[in-house]
C-alpha cells in the first residue's frame, strides 16, 4: 500500500482576466476563516465592494507576473509535487491542490487510488500556522471526507516554521545574495488582522509585552510568534546580527487593526535613515507569487527608492530548489 501526499497551496485565478480574478477573489474572501466577520456583512463586503473594485486592479497586477507557464504559484507548486514524487519513489503518490480555485482539494482527493493508498499526509504549504491558511485547509478536507463511507488515515503537517530542512533551504538561497554586503535585511511576512491573532490565544497573552520576542508555550499557536521564530533561525543560520534585520508584515486589507510593523512603513523609515542597499526575504511563502514578485519586487521597491533608498533585492522563494524538495521529503516521511 502507498501513502498519499497532498501538497496544498493558497490558490490563484485561472487566468489574469478580470472575470477570473473576480471569481477567485469571491471564493477566497468568502471563506469565514479569511474574513471572520458577520456572514451577511462579509457577503456584502466581498460581493459588492472588494471583488468589483479590486478585480480590475488585481487583474492588471496578475498580468504583470503571468508567465508562459501561467501563474507562478501554480507552476511552482505543480513542479514541487513532480519533483517530490521523483524523490520519494513509487511507495508514495504525490499530488497537489489549491485551497481556492483549481485544482480543487475535492477533485484531487477524489483522484487518489484508494485501492492502493491507505493513508494521506497533507502538507499545507504555509510554514507558519494560521487559521486563515492552514486552518482553512484542515476544515475543507474534513468537510469533504466527512461524507465518505470509508475514510483513509489522514495526517496533517500543522506548521514547519522551525523545521530544520525548511530553514536550511531558505538559508541556502539567501546565501547566494551575500546578506553581509547589504546595509539591512528585511523579513517580510503576510499580515493578519490582530483579532485573528487574539482568537488563537488561549493564554490572553498575545500582542502584549513584546510577547513574540520571548515566545514560549503560550505562543505556540501564534502566527506572529512563529514568524519571529523563523526569522531568528534564518538570521542565525546566515550570521545576520539582530541590529541588522527587521521583521515586518505586508498585504493588509481594510481598516481593522493588523499586526505590525507594516512593511511599507518600515521601508519608508529605512529609506529616510539613509539605508541604501536592502535585502528582503519573504519566508511566509514557499513559491513566488503576486505578493513576492509584484508587491515586494515592484511596489515596495518603488516605495524604498522614493524614500531615499537605492537598491532593494528580493530573495527568491523556495520554488523548485533541491534543498526545498529535500525538506518536503523530510516533512512527508516524518
């Protein structure tokens, strides 16, 4: 019998056209774990404000990152699954899915050959656990399999923010850019609303007294604390002193409070302080996508230069690097 391995990434529009982007935004933002507000308010917000207004703007940005292979996120995730299958051999059956849009989790789960697969290991490709990402994948898989008459053994990788293979893979890519030659290093993570951090706080401790810098058992489920831990491990691996790096959060949406500091504000501050050469890691992502290629590589580069900086270099994501495939193999077989 084989073990099925299911890699799950966030998702991407089927094309950079406005209708496809609108469809993607509606599915993504309608998830109650992503926008965790009153269902009626969420429906009105997503369908009558966010999707209609953002779809044309987002479609333009997607066209800028689209390649001959299509969506970078989809391409690299599919390549990771292919390379992992080659790495693991015929005792495993490796597939990939997207939480939103295609290929759907449901279609991929149903495509496993359960005559030969008696166990599935799910690896959500989000290094740091959050309800809006990994938690949403858990819920969707439980929803789908709850109707099955025979359910195989299902195991989840909850997070790999501190995984040695993951840290090593990102550090190997970072080394190529020689961080010691830059004035400062930025570790930019996807943001979350503060209310979602507090919802996951069983100790009533999060977002107080520099809790993330001194993370322990109380912060085990805290997304922000996991980002700090990933950064500390990467910085140590790359010999980057504490004084030479900053942790920040990008991609906020709406007017509610989001976790800080904000990447765009940090960039303006660094530029004004005469930091000329800046290296940026984005360790919340395992594949390059709109948030890395366009948001950091284009939008944030402009903000930094307009604020007085000269050079912003984005460290590419894990993508199809051999060290990352080795790390995935370790997660799959642990």
